[in-house]
């Protein structure tokens, strides 16, 4: 038997597996590295967050990725070169984190890498009848495995698409395994570059699980802050709070056909970007708005579309508990608007469930890797084609 296959079997039958989950989102702020101890699988998954850090990307890294990020026309050679290069940079960051934590690489059982999304193309966005859903993440798993010496699972989204999904959101799997609770209807709201939520029914019925993207979270606000205020993001909504929401611009932002599509659905910065904003400004005749008013309107846009999606998907007369995560949960104006529009809900963060809100997405990929290696016996989705009951992740050995 191949030594790595044997090693994989030994990992699968361990009482607790040490798995590092990695996440690099559309904000390109850094690599989230979550070291988890995981026991069991499926609904019996038990997880503890051992260590967590975010290692910021330097400007050179960001510029290289931005050269191919969310663009239809790019330098194909650069895409080819970036695939191993991103993995090598991530490997350096992982090795650095482990050294800082005083943990040897050989103590880690599995590395679970999301990779860096450079293009997300569900059919509802590309509109090409001969092609299905597609997505592309860079950061090759083989390079990660070799450079860290750790068995690596990567490229999780492809199996989801192959089985009929859109490759997102994948949070639904981990949300169900570790956050479902009998007697409590939960909405796991993640506001990253794109906002999404998972609904977990109080009766634990897998057929009732629902997960969808809602539209922009932080992506347009971040891009606007970077371009016009030379800030990475609108910290504490300081910019938006100085502006006034413009009704004409807001209506124009909401007029895209994406919002007419039925749920569940996915999207990305391929649609929601500064070009999208410029088109909305021109259509609404609001080009002369102050930058503060534009930011206030973008903030309202994100909040409104999150609330609209929740109201369209769930019976808002029922009692729900919202657990938020992602960068948007730190935006007080955004969260205040959501809470005002959904006053019947109770609001917490995943910290109240013993998982750091900033670490949640990285943790969820560790859970997906655990399920691939040691689980696979919990059908979720109740036959819903939008939530395929599949294991995800391609396996790369370090030798």
C-alpha cells in the first residue's frame, strides 16, 4: 500500500484529527489560518479551534491577484504562473504560523485549502446556454502539500458543481454539522465580499436546509473606500455615516435582473463591482453625488438585499436567531439596518457558538476536509439538487 494512502487511513480512524482550514476571500486582505481539532463526522462532528491567525497579504501579492481577479479578459500565462505561485506563498504563511505556534508540520494531519477565487461564473450570470456553472480558484494543492509536507485537500467547489450545484455557498455543510440545534430556528448570516446565509430548521429536518447568496456584502463598499478614500474598507461605517442614502441610486442598484432570479443562487464581484456602480449612477442621473452619499447608499444596498433575500426565503413571522460572521458583522451601520428591518429576530455572532466569527469560513473548510476523509455518511439536502450530498476536495500527497 502506498505510504500516503496508509497514512490517510490512519488519519481517518483517529479519535481526533488536527486539520488546518484556509480561507482567502474576495477582499484579498489576507490568509485566514484556522487550526482545528475535529472528532467524529456529520451531525456528530465535534470541533475545537486550537489556533487562529490572519496573515495579511502585502501589496505586491494583492496586485498580482488583482491583475486576473474577476476579469473576463486576462493574461493566460499569468493565470498559469499564479496557480503554483499562490500556493507557494500560502505555504510560506502556513509554515510561519506553525512556527509561531510552536507546532511541527508533522503534527498536522490535513491541510484544507479553499484557494483564491479569481472568477465565479454560475449560469445565471454568464448566460451562455451551451455551458453550465463554473468557478475557478488558484493555489495548487500539490504545491501546498509538497511545500508544507502535509496531506492537502483543495479545489472543493468543483464536486459541488459536478453534482448540479453552483459551487457556492458551501458554508451550508459545516453550518448544518456543527451549528444546528433542536428547538431553535437559526440563520447563519455571513457577510464577506458577497453576503450569504444558511437556514437551519429547529426540527433538524435536512430537507428544510436552505442556503443562498443574497448579493453584495462588503465588496462594493471596500472597492469604493479603496478608490476614493485610500482606505482598505469603511471602518466602523465612518464614511457611510457622513452620507445620506439616495433613493434614486438605491433603486438603480437594485434593478439588475440578478435580483429577479429565484433563490437559491450565487454571485460574485464579477457582477457587483465599481463598473456596476458606475452604470447605476449614470442610469439614475446621480453622478454628482458626494462620495459620502454614495457610500451610505452602498451600505443600504447591501443591507436591503440581505433582508429581501431572508424575507423571500423564510417565514419572517416565525422566530429566528441570527448568528453573524464575516467582515460585514463589524460594520455597525450595516448590522443596525438589518436588525431594524428584521426586528423579530434575535442577534448574536458565532462567537456565542464558540467559533470566532473571523475564523468561521476557514473552520468550515476544515470541516469539509474532515467529512471527505472520515465522514460521508450524512446525506444533507434531502434530495435538494442545490445542496448535493457529496464529499468535496481533491487529495494531494506531499510525496
